[in-house]
């Protein structure tokens, strides 16, 4: 039996998050949205994430089931698209997201547009990084991608959590989400370090060597 939700009693003391760079619209007195407001605002205040675009994408995307609509809310469409472009830099992708997020139901948009574009952007980043620096992330780009896609997979469960899981259990989903955001933020900070060209090559080569060695050990 899940515990009652009692950790959002002070939600009114959380700063208004609608005035942030990325606009997030939430329905008042909606428990799912109240939890998003609390988690999003308190996470930003406590951790001051560098990956602010990813934080916004996660929580704004998780808010979608609470609107009980097939399309993403118009009030956040531009912010959502701009956050995707920041996350996918240096690729210019906002115009793609702004167009298709309004044309397709949200889940169809995610699978048909957002996911392929994100895969393309991360393949580019794998080679040139976010700042057009060859292998910018060094040894940490692959762990960063593992963390990223694990967190995205977790966020995609939001509609099912909202619809099929008792609201007394939602707290654990949001806690798990925050833990993944913290891990992702920690790894991301290492992927954007300013490293010399030689250090990037050495780090990446060492990491790949460890992966290949581990793989060989497991097969023998």
C-alpha cells in the first residue's frame, strides 16, 4: 500500500515557475500538476541545473497527461521547441518542433518527429559535441547518452502512471524521476568540460578500451 502524499503541503511557498525562461502552464488544484510544480521548482532551486533545457523538457512533457488532451498545450509549444533546440545544439531544430508539435497528437509527435530528430542531433554531438569540438565529451558522452535515454524512457511512462496508478503512489515516480535528473546533471557537467584535443582523444580511447575489454571478459 502506498503512503499518502504529504510532501507538497507547502506548494504555495514555491516560487512561481511560469515566469522562467521556459514557460510551463499548469492547471490549479490538479494533483498531478501540483506535484510537477513542486518538483520542478524545488529541483531548480536546489540543484540549479546546467541542463535546464532537459529539466524543462522532462517536467513539461510529464505535465501532458494532466491536460487530458491528445495535443500538447499551445501555451508551452514554443518553449518546448526552444528547449529541444538548446538540448540539441548546435543543430537548429526549433522550427521542426514548432511546426510538428502543433500538427500531430503529442505521442505521435514524440515518436515520429522528436525521437528521430533527437537521435540525429546526438549522433552529431557524439562527433562534434555541443560546441563543434571533436569528441567534446571525452569519456563521458556515452554515459551521458545512456543516462539521457534511460530518463526519456522513464518520462514516457507518465501517461500510464497518471491513468493507472493510484495518486497515493505518484510520489515515488516523481522521486525516481528526480534521482535520474540528478544523475543526468552530474554526468552532463563532465561532458561539457573544456578539455584539450589530446585529452579528449585519450579519454575517449581509454573509455572505449575498457568497454571492449569488459565485453571480451563477459564473453569468455
